[in-house]
C-alpha cells in the first residue's frame, strides 16, 4: 500500500498552492479546504485539488491512488454523493443530470467520448480545464478540455 512520506506530502501541498488560479470569472479562489467552498461544485474542485499528483492506478478509488472514475467517485463520496466506479456508468447514474457545454459549471463531470462510447471522466475546474487521472504513469492533475469530444453531467 502506498504511504506518502512527509517530503512527498510537502511537495504535493506546495504544488497545489503554486497551481492555485481563479477558476472562472466571478468564481472565488479555491485553495485551502473543501469546507471553505460554498457550492457543491466548488467543494468538488477543492477536494480534487487536494489529490494533485496522486498516482494513477487502474481500478483505484483513493485515497492515495486513482483511476479516472475512482477520482470522481472518491471526491463526490467525500461530499455525500454516490457514484458508480465507471465513467460510462457515472454518465448514466441517478443524480447526474446531463448539461450542455453552455451550462457547464465548476464541479461538473466532464466525459470524453472515444470509439463511440464514454471512456474517461474528470471534474471541471473552470478555464477549459478539468481535474483528472488519465493513464498509467500519470498523476491526478489539471488537463485541458481542448481537442476532445465531450459531454457533461452535473451531480446533484
């Protein structure tokens, strides 16, 4: 089982602090704790940011390693919401309302479509970016939404 060292925890914390940016125009800066955020979406983004640089592992759902749907499952479970451990199942889950790109808000789920199906999920962070864990060898980090076929969902 992965146990972070004090130096790795300090490095992750420093990286999170260094990466803090305004989420979107009119949205408050998120950084110190999910409890300080006001909306479910802001709390989801703050919780995802706490896991910056956690390693990707297929099938993992935290708290130290994640795959894509494991990250979203874990984040929303910490906020009292239940999601299944599959990107496609999360898209079709009870409590996830499909929204358009025009309706997209901080904390919404972002689903990537490839080969005719939903293959990936992340949490919208604002500024055309999402928090996600993508593949073996990668870590939880902000990623661009550019050059992807996307659909969106809002957890209620």
